[in-house]
C-alpha cells in the first residue's frame, strides 16, 4: 500500500525502510537489505503511473478485506467447534481450521474401534502384498486422501522447524522423526511414521475427550 511502485521509495530514508522490512519480515530483513533496495532503485515510472499505483493499492485493499473475512469465519467456526466438545486444538499445530477439517473428514469416531482402523481409512497404514514366500509392504494409495493430506501436513508442522527463529513446535515428534532418519528411513518414510503416531493421538483425543500434553521443551 505504501510503496506500490519503485518511484514511491525515492524520498524514503534507510531508517524508514528498515523499520518496515523488520516489521513485516519478523526481522529477517534489516538495514543491509534496506540499503541494497535503495541503492538499486531504477526509475520504472511510465505514463499514467498513478493509475497503475491505484490498481495495485486497490488489489491490496481487496486482499485485506478477504483476510478480515477469513478471520470472522474462523471466529464463527471456533464457536461451532465448541459445540462438539473436541480437544483437538489443545495440541500445538492444530488450529481451529485444522480441527474442523479433521472432524469433518473423520466423522463419528465410534466408526473406528481402533486407531489402526482409522489409519487404514486414512490410507496411512501400509499395504502388504504377498507373492509366494515373499511379502512386501507398500504405501497405501487408497483410503481418504483428504484425511491423509491433513495428517501429512500436521506431521510436517510438528516436526519441521518453522519461522525465522527455527523453533520446533513439538520436541517429542521432532526427536522421533530424527530417530527414524538415523535408522535409515527416508524423510517420507519417517514422516509416515509420524503420521501413524498422530493417528493414535487424534483417535484417543476424539474417543475419550482427553487433552494433548504438549512438551515443554522447545528446540531453537
């Protein structure tokens, strides 16, 4: 909104640009980046540049409106979620939207008498192919692919470092993931193991209404 085109930066000081960059990049970009930007400015102004700037700012206003709408929808969704009495959001990494998606995809947890049956439904449990004396296990490509994707994304969130500070959201799962890698598993195979553990936890939380005990340890 403030700098719709390079020419808008002409009268901007290093301090002003640094403050903006630090704010919106969570201090990933600081004064060196601001100086680099200001030192490489090219005059890209064309005829009726102000009209182009208005178009850029109009697009940003629409994006801001959409983001505000999403926030209001999440508030409504959180209110609806309260009616289900779910404890899924007690786990770091499961927000209101993720919890609603999991509930929507799983449905009535009583349909699954064991976590293994939920894992099979989600296509997370491996499939065994037997031929003569040889048995081989392969990733199950069947099952509910949407639910599979939800558990996969959750596995990423609880194991991979995120944000500028590279903080691990869940040290238990991070350690478990690293241990599987040290055992010779590929990253995809290790994440599949994390997914399977997450199925057990989600099943218990839905079945018994128990809260998740988040580890206190945070890995920077």
